[in-house]
């Protein structure tokens, strides 16, 4: 006799019924790279949606249980992140749902949400604008009723080497001495023409695309300062890469680079000072990486707020933003 297609069957639950081959508690168990849409509220009341990849974990505190209920984690992630904007409250609530659904197995929960946040940026001079994508990572942890939240972002900027600039200026001075003999009267128009020529400006400093990776631990009671954090970093560095660029914008960018010569140490300190006074940040970690055009390796500087028990130099400080 065939079983009706509509009849309810009892399906085996091996993870719940079978004992582990080797007993032991596990630090984290869950799902990685869950694909889901997320949205962030903006200051003007709009929301910006992005595609995210989510890691959802709980610990497995009971050594005698073979596995957790992974489908529950997925369904909680899908329901929460697909239907409401990301906020500290929504992430804390989601982590509590993880633990409530694993009440007999787990007492810690973690979520990591990685996505690119699109921001429309104006050109430096012209009336144009364009979209810029900033990698964002939110990491929430709920442990013994205590919720902590970390926000990470990456800002790409241009850096012009101060040493290279000084060496280029010296060569220009020497060329000027060769082309305009000492003691002879200078012709203004001739000098102006010389300054605008490749013959006169015979050397230029090297510049390169650079990256500031920033991780901050957020204090409770604030909304997610995603764009505010990005703006603070960009304003400190002064040379963020541009989107829509006409010649007037490119010239303005060249001026900004000339007025903001910096080693990676300078860049890290600029961001460090910009973040130090923000009351929303319990702690922070900054890595400035200059992808040198002079040689095939990078110049790197790392700075922290230096809070005891925070980001003060442990190996975790070297975890990349993109992972």
C-alpha cells in the first residue's frame, strides 16, 4: 500500500539523535557566506540596499551533542535581514533569536555581515557626481547577555610620498640653475613658460592608490554611523579617490595631493586623531597601506586607540577587512 503524498512522515534527525564519535564542546558552529539583501538607513530617511554575505554562528556548549540546528540560523537571518534595516537593536535581537532557538545547546552567538555600501559623491569642482562603493563589515557578539558590535570599513585614497616630492623639487631646482644662469636678468614670460613645460618640471613625485582599513567598537545607545565614519576618515586624509572627473576636477585633485604629502605613518596618525574624540567609539584599529609605485611591496602603519583589553597589538589586529 502506497503512502499518500500528503501524509506527514517522520524524518530522521541524525544530528539530534546520534552521539558524536568524539565528544567535545565547540567554539563556533554555523553557516558562512549566506547570501541575503541588507539595507542601511540614511540621514535623510531613505534606505540603501546591498547584497551581503553573512556568517552566523553559535557555540556548541554540550560535548555530548553531535550538531546544532543550522537551518534555524538561516531562517532567522533571512527573516530579519530581508525585512528590516540593519541597526544595533536589530542585530542584537537576531543574535538573541539564535540563542533562543538553541537554548539547550548554546550560550554565545555571533554574526558577521559583509557588504558594499554605495554612497553618491560630488566631484571636486564640476557639477558632476558618481557612486562610490565602500566595503563594510558588521560583527555582532552576544555572550552572557552582553552585546558588542564592531563596524569596519575601507577608504581608498591617494598618497604622495614626501621624500619623493623633495627629491623631485631638487631636480627642478638644478634644472632651473642650468637653464637660467646666475646673475643674468630673468624674463618673466620665459620663466612662466619654463614652469609649464616638461623641460622645466623634469621630475614628479610618485603617488599611489592607498587604503585605510578601520575597525571600531561601538558604544551602546547609538545608531550605526556608517557614512559618518567614512566621512571622518576621508576628511582626515583629504585625498579620497574620486568618481566623476573632468579636467578641472583632476587639477583640483593634483592640488590636494601636493598639499597633503604623506607617508603611511602620517596617514595612520591623521585617522587616529580624527577618531580619538568620537564618543561613539569605545576602541578602534586603523591600518594605512600604501601600495607603492616605487617598489613591489607595501608601506604599512597600524594605529589603535589603545584601550586595555582592546585592539592593542594582538594578532587579531592583522585580520583583513575582506575575508
